[in-house]
C-alpha cells in the first residue's frame, strides 16, 4: 500500500521491482478482509496493475493473455468452436443442449471448457443438471471469456465489450438464471459487470448454491458412498471476495461416507492455493510453492483428498501434487457430487 501511495504521490517511479511486487499478488483479498481501516487493498493492487499497463511495465505474458482474449475470446487462444469439444469428448451430444431457449444458462468459463484436466467439471455439471431435470442450455461457441483475467491484470480495454456480448447472448436465451462452477466468472457477473454496465438482469448462482438449494428442497439424492477424509479448500474469489463459505460444505457433508475436515486456516482465514491473480501465468513457480503449502496443511489435518469449488484451484493443486509426488487426491465439488449421485463422468 505504501508503494502504491508513492506512485500516486509521484514520490516513486514505476520500475521492474514494483511490477514484480504487484504481479506476485494472488488477489486472495486476505489483506482487504484483515485491514482494520477498511482499505480495499485488493482493488488498490488491481488499480496499480492498470497504472503499470498504462506505463507499459506489465509482464509480457499479460500482453499475450490480452491478445488471446481479444482475438479468440478465451485465455488459451483456441478457436471459438473448441468450447464444445468437451461435449464430444465425454460423448454428451444427446445430453447437452447448445444454444436455444432455456430457463438456466450454464456458463462453464475458459478453464472448465478448454483445459484438458478441468473438462470433467463441465461434464459433471451437465450430468447433474440433467439429473435434477433443470431446463438449461450451454452457450458453446457463443460463450466468451467473462473478462476476469483482464480485470485481474489491469488490461481493461476489452472488458466492457466482453460483458455486453456475453449478456446479450444470455438474454437471447430467455434465461432468468446463470449458473457457473467458476468463482471468477461468478464474481465478475455479480460484481464487475454491474459496476461496468449496470444491472445484468439475470440471477447469478455458483453451482454450490444451486446444489445446496436442491438438497434443501429434497431434489438432490445421493446413492453412492464416497469413503474419503476430505479437506475443503475455500477458493479466494468464492470465499473472501464473495462470502460463499457454507454451501460447498453443506453439500459435501451430505455425501455418504465423506468425513469432512477443516484446514487450520479456513473460511475468512483460508490461504490461497496459488492459482489466483493470474499468478499461475506471471509467477508459475510461486504458484507451485503456495500449492505445496496447501498440501502440507492437508496432511496436517489427516486429509486424503482436497476438494474445492474452482477449476483453477483444482489445476494448481494437481500441479503441486505432481511436482511434489504427493499421495493426495483432488476433485472439484461437481465431480464429487456426480460420483455420489451415481453418474459416470
């Protein structure tokens, strides 16, 4: 905060050391939650990143990310039609409606629709929604990046355009509800878009909230046991940023056989897995080091598995497990729910 103040008051000049400090932040918002003066620290760091972009001092990988999103509408620079490849891969053509009118839109997000080891999250979500008899549709090639990586890195030029394109496509379906399993997408639709362009005119739910509701209403039944001691990791953007702590825990606690244990630091005190703030791209080794800390904490509480509710968290924990040859497992909430419902992903 003192460095940012120095930049504002022109007592400091932006340089590579300041750049590295600002882009090493995982945007976990612990500082924002902890600050007794109520300073919006995470927002201040994002603003500092925007300043560094204007000074052309941002990391080069951030420019590549911006180009990918601007030109291909996703963070991996893949063609638009790649958004539906997970449907073909899991042989779900007859179970996933792409486009058309529906009551609910499933917004998969870039990671869960395009990154190999995360595709099972989209498949699990699709099967769950069908089992619950939800009238839903998937935008497919018309789903564009929500813009979260742009908000996170200070590259704001294309964010408003993405917001308007996404919302127009969603509104054209006639849907009243948008469901996503990605905390970043959830935060952007509920927080960034309203600040940017006003009322989004659709109810936005994280999948954990929908699942909790369906359990309460008696619509979600578990038929299979999952005999695991599981530590639930709070994704930063779902937890501290958006205050969603209990729905994932409620869902996990209802799964037969699951013994739910807590990390020593959980909920508001949870430590980032290392994937946040686009640090996975700007400082990959730092991301793995933070992931290793998460693994150590899981072992301390006797967990066999780390469950989370974020595709990016799952990916970094998986990478950390591989890097450290660890014996822990990790699954997304949707994958565990599908398994407990007897659905084959």
